[in-house]
């Protein structure tokens, strides 16, 4: 077994689990990671509070429209999170083929019956709820890739194993990018990288894959377009390359970034408040409730408000990595690492793009940005993490 996975069954972990083994399996409530639960509930509550201010002027005559909708999705997500806690993670491993087919099927379904909005076909309308399969597929992606790698953990140093994992990841990544949803595709790639790292893929192989990724990115952004072959939409290329030169087209491709930077900077230490946040209130900042929710929060609540949010994220990430070290088996460890790293990636890219240090990719801010699918999917992911914790603290 790999060096990292070996730490999961270390003597130190066995000593931590000894009381449970001697006394039998403890009640489920005692095995939950309550710090993680409180942190996530704090994030959800903080996100609702932020949305209340960010969207107050978005719907004339109904200041709480988006707040009420988001609260409904939060309630549904919390119910599903609780349900996920009761599912043994090994069930996902045994059902990996079914989950993979479900993931691909949902993405294919979007291509045929999906709703087109702003040039993208990402959603399926279900009554009052606009369902975005790519958000839920992030969890399914990690569960299935982790199962494949865990089944082949003893052969992970062979080049064939990571190559097959990458081949398994290509269809969902391509399908989501064809929608086009570049942001979700990048999240899938980040989660795959975390899974490969945790399972113990050789550093040489990881470096090789990284070099190939860089060459492919350069080809997609510059080399192929120079020969007349456009892989991405022109606006996607402009977004990915525009952050390196935000003054290139201030009224066009880099307008969003410049307005976001202005919003963040104008918030100061304590913020300008809901009424004083002109970038958000007067709609100078596009997508202020979704892609650039962090910029709006920073303008309204300032450094203090942004710092509180970052501390809540840090607490969730810390407990998530704690669960990785407690995982009872390689599969659980890989799943936990993939889910936590996917969360970190989304937070880093979203906040980075609002300050001009990362490209604009359409990645939303977890637990804060308006969007039912993202909120529910993230809460389900937390439920899976808690399930891993519950079963790891049970009978060995």
C-alpha cells in the first residue's frame, strides 16, 4: 500500500480507535464531527445573511425573493446531508458502476433537454427548481474515481493505473465542458488530481501528467487558435487570458474583473453597508449574487466580513482533512480528500478571480453564491464526509 494510505492505519490511529473497539460501537451522535457540522451550519447561515444584503435590490417590490429561495434549498440540502450520513461509504464503492452511469446519463440528458441560458446548456427545469447536474456530478465523480483507484491501490505505482483513471475521468470532463461549463470541468480535474495524489501515484507520473496538462492548456488557448482551430468559445479564452492584463479591454472582457476589484477595495475594513455599496446596489458589478458574490460581500461587510467567511472555510477544510486521516480504509480516505480539495479549489478560484489573481471561470462561491444546485450538492458532500467520520469512529 502507498505511504500516504499507510498513515490511515497507523498505530496512532489504532490507539485513537481503541476505546470504541473495547466498548463496542458508540452511538451515531457521538461519532459525528460536531465541529464540522457547526462550521457548515455557520457557513450556510452566513451565506443566507450575505445573500439578504447582496440581493436586496435585485427584485423590485420583493427584497427577500432570493433569500427565501436560497433558504428553501438550504433546508432541502440539510435534509439530504443528514440522509447521506446514514449511508455506509462502502455502498458507493460497491455501486460505482451505477453511479458512473448515472453521472454520464445526467450530463447526456442535459445535452438533449437542457435549458439554454446565456449561451450555455447546463440546466434542466424541474417545476420551480432549475436543476444543474454538473454540480451533483462533482460528488458522483469523486465517489466513482475513488472506487476505481481504491480497487487498484496495490498497483498504483504502475503507469497503467493512473492512465486508466484519467481515461475514466475524460468523458464527464468533456461533457461538462461542452455545455460549456469550464469552471466545473476544472473542479473535476482538481478533484482527480487530489485522488491520484492521496492514493500514492508516483511523483514522476504526476509530474508527467502535469506537463501534459500544461501543453494541452497552451494548445487550447494559443497554439490551436493560431492555426484556426478554436476549442473554446472566444469569450472563454478571453476570460482565461484576460486576468493577466486587466487593462487590456476594461469595457469588454475584463470589465467584470475591474468592477470586482473596485468592489473589494471600496469595502475597506468594516464595509460600506447594504445601502452604501454602490457597486452592488446600482448593479455595476455583474453577477454579484453568483460568480462575484465574494466581491459584493467584501464591499458591504469589508475586511471583517470577508475574514469571518474565510475563517469558516478554514475550519471546514481543517476538519475535512482530519477526516482523511481518520478514514478506516483507502476508499474513504480518497473520497474525503477529493471532496475537500474540490471545495478548496472552488473557494480559491472564486475569491482569486474577484481580486484579479485567477481567471474568471464561472465557479461559484460554495455555500454563499445564489444557486440551489450548488448549495444542495455541497451539503450532500459534507454528509458524505460525516458518513466517513461516523464509520471510521465505529467498531474497527
